């Protein structure tokens, strides 16, 4: 493993390349399967679908990553944790936005992040439908190989927010208070959308295509790559709900946004 910050920065570029390569490896098959006949099963409940393409893609990604970086571990949405003996752990979501993928809605992606010593050091998010590749390592962030900066509107009244809140679990937990919080965001933001893919939403914040994204019940594989991509593009990522980098809640926004209502929302959940 790298012994200095300079070595780690160099190594992070290698990990970023490996993540991008693995994402590209499955892109053609996923794109070909999109809007085709597929088997959809459910894990926890009807809000948590999985297809044979999720499982097949994760297997191919895992093989690619561990061949490129031997002894690395993998934590995937479908196959769980496969510990390695080295210092790198990959967090893999082969299809972030499976519900969209299964129904033919073209907002989903493949997300792969690399963690070394509990620090996110590299990430790649690929949108197979557009071909857009969002990447980051410890030296910067890129969109299709070009440097990327997270810029946008300053006022929330002009801004676009993507959020998964309130989910069914949020409604069950927060009740009328949750709906009132959601109403506050709807009122404050010029436009609010529910996308169904946290990873791709974060990538769009990094690119400045949307101004903010927020969620309250994400997993490590949903946000590992996206968090680094936002931060390395100059945007802001605030995690909440736990310690460490993989908190279940997050609010991310461009460097320009003054997120008054978004900060108020986070405060109601964390105070």
C-alpha cells in the first residue's frame, strides 16, 4: 500500500482507472437489456427490486476489479461483502436505480467507489444510456475525461433539487412531520424531482446539471463514488445520521448554492 500522501494520490488514479474500466465492461450488456424482457424480484419489499442483470453485472464487475487490484475486497449491493486481504475495498452498485431500469425509465447508472483506510480515494459513475462517465480520484474530478466543476444557482428559488425523501420508510417513521418537511422543500426550490438514483443524482450535482440532491436512507454503495466526485468537483457533501463516510443521510449541492431550506431540513432530522 502507498506509504505517503503523494503515493496515495498516484494510487488513487490507478483505482479510478480500474473502476471506470469495470463500469464500461458491463455497460453494453446493460444497455442492451434495458426495456427488454427481464425477471424482477423483490428483496426487502416492493420498493426494493432486483433483476438478473443486477446480479450478472455485479459478478462481472467484481471479477474485473479483483483481477486489476488483487487481494482487494468488494462490498456489493447484491452479493454483500467479500473481504480482501489487501488495503482496498470496493463499493459496487451495478445498477443504481433498478426500479427505473426495470420499468424502462432512463435514469440509472453503475457506481463503483474505492476506499483505503476508511477514506474514499476513487470513484466512477457511468450512465450507460448517455455514455457519460463521471470520475474522481485524489487529484480531481472529470466528466468524460475533462475537468469538472460543480457550479449552479445561488438562490434555492431558482435551483433544482432531486430527493428520494420521503420514502415509504420515511413516511412510516416521520408521519405528517415528514410530509410537512417535504412541503417546505417543494415551496423553497424552483424545481423538485424524485429521480430514483442517488448515485446519478450526485454525479449531476458534480457536473452542475442540478443544484442539490438529498436522501435519508442510502447505503454505502449508493454514495461512495458520488460523494468523492461531488467533493473533488468543488461541490459540498454533508452526511448525517451516523459516523464515518457512509452515513445513511446526505445533502449535496453545488459550490454556489445557499441551501437555507435544505440546511433547515437536515437540522430537523439531526437536532
